[in-house]
C-alpha cells in the first residue's frame, strides 16, 4: 500500500517508505508512453479555492467545514499560519482518498507570530491583511526563491491603510507588520500588474475593515482575472457583495463573513498535464467531478485543447479529452498562437505541448509568470532548449519553433509546474530526467502516482486513507 507521510519543514512527501526508488532523492526519469491512454482519474481539491476558503473561514463569524480540501505544502503553510494567528483548525475524517475534511473555528486574531510563506503566493499575499487585523507583531518570511517574488503592492497598500509595515524598502520578503486589532479601511490604489493575488488578498479581508474598502487598480494590465472572480464569488457565497462599478475598481462593504459548509472543487489547473497527455500519447483521459460551472481558469482547457486537435466532452461531471492517435501514434500537433492572459498557470503544460508540435507556436499574455515560483518564461526556454528545442523569450510570452527533442537533464527550479511540463515532454522523448520531482508537493503531492496511474504503470490500488502524521 502506498503511504504518504508528510513531515519536516521542507514538506517532502517522500520521507517514508513505499515510494518508487527513482524519486527517493528527487531525481525522476519521466516515463515514456507505450501506447494510447485509457485513463480515468480523480484529482485532489483546488489550491486556489482551499486557501481562499481557509482565510474566509478564519475571518468568519461562525465555524466552517471544508470538505475535500487540498492537502499540500501550500495549504499546510496556510493552515499553520492561521493557527499561529489564533484560528482553530481540526481534521474531520471523511474517508476520501486525498485526506480529511477540515473544521475551521474563528478565534480572536493575535500577533506575536511568525508566518512561513514557503513559496506560496497565496500565503504571502493573502495573510498580511489578515495579520493587520490581529493585535501585535507578525513577521513574514519564506523560501529563498520567495524573497524574489514581488510584494510591494501588498505592503504599500497596507501602509496606505495605516498599517505599520517594516521591510527595509525591499518590497519583498522578509517583512513584518504590527497590527492594532483593526484596520480602518477606505480607498486604496494599487498596481496589480504583477499578480491578481494583490487584489484578492485585500478583498478577502476587506469586509472586516471598519469602513470596508474601495480598491482601484492603476496598472496597464491585470493578469489572471478569473482568480479575482473566484475571490468575489467566494465572498458572495458568504454573504459579502462586492461591487465593481467600473473595470479595475472593487467596492467591499464592512459586513460579517458567514461560516459555511462547502466542498472544494478538484484542481482544474492540475488537470492540465493529464489532459494534455491524451494529445501526446493518444487515446482518452477522463477527469471525474468536473464542475459544470466554475471560476477556475483550468476550465479554459475545454476551449484550448481543441486548438491542438483534441475532442473534448463533459458528460455527467466527467471531462474527457480524446487525443485520437496522438503524437506517438503517428499523428501531429499543429502550431498554435494563443493568449493566456486569463490563465497563465496553464502555460507550462501548453508550452510543453507546443515544443512537441510540428509547427511554430506563440504563447502570449504570460509576462507576469516571470514573478512566480521562478521566472517561468526563462526556465521553460532554458530547459526546452537544453533538450534541443528552439524557444525564444518575448516580452510577454514565448515563441516555439519545431525542433527534434532528445534526452537530457531538466531542472525544476523549485517549481511544480516545471515538473508537469517535463512529464509531458517525457511521454514522447526518452530520457528526460528531472533533478527534483519533489517540487510537486506544492499543490499535488500525489503527482508521481497519478502519472503512473495515467500510464497504467501501477498495479496496486490507491488506499482508502492517507497517513497524515505530522502534516497539520
């Protein structure tokens, strides 16, 4: 039986037995597909939804129950931070294969805490406004790579709201703030061109501000707007009506945030590598529990994958992608020009697909990915080029020319989606070896097993429960 044991500050899901030897030290050779796929999978909950609902549950006026939440490094860091600020979070056994439900009981927010952000943008950008509502000092820090992620929009907006923030002028981690137990609120302007999370982080806490919040975006672009829509919808489900009188302006009234019971949708962005695999290997891949309506950007795959020739259907909550013969079955993938400004997190999987295509592709609207876990544009260009690909960095994206790929090393840069991209290329190219596949623990610790399930490589059944000793 496969056991996942989460332990240690680095949140490695590979600390215990039962893991294939190829990933004991993080190195992993991406398996090549032997033929067309016939796979049906279920995926854990959405990271974006889980962390939003954890924050809202901590700020609510009564307890909440989160069913089928994601259990990963990012959500573990969020849970630990909220507990440090005074929130009670208990496990509730559910019988689900990916871990227990969570019961969140709000408490008085208190300072005197240190928040480890890891490499989680949702922690470093959602929690400072929450900490400003606490009484006392709160210090924020994270992984070395997290210190390179932009934070100035959050810090400057809190200063504009009267919060005492100290960052020595860096505009990044580490920083500290001193909460007085309340935030007056009012009107604030920010430039959220680097990340929609700057907007979402303020909107989530704004109902608890004494005067609410009127937030205005001043930048030329606003990436990943569906994530802001996700935040607004999550607030609406808890009785908070966010008005948008004009594009780039949000008005949040001071009001109570209701506790609620809800089920977290599966992570549709994490579905991308599995669904893309059908186009590479051929055959079909189905994902269960796909929502009919959602604010997740992963839903855009329904329109995006047909650009490469896939047939996509959604029937009774099961999304199926049919890749026909697929690339390794003798088919070919066309080059595609596509703007991914709505959902840049899908870019690594689609750039990997473009690297296997027979025609040139240009993927734009993703300049903001330079400020994610790594500079994803530079990382993708470097690693695909190292395998023989031809990739040119653009100001706002990547241009990919067809070129035969070969075996080689693939650096993951601490970025889970770089691991996903390598796995896709490895379906059609022998010998793609990742330096550390353990980075998938950020949002999908079960990735290696699920990938083996996709390819029919595993003969054991997934257990009914997961050992979460030391996880929460």
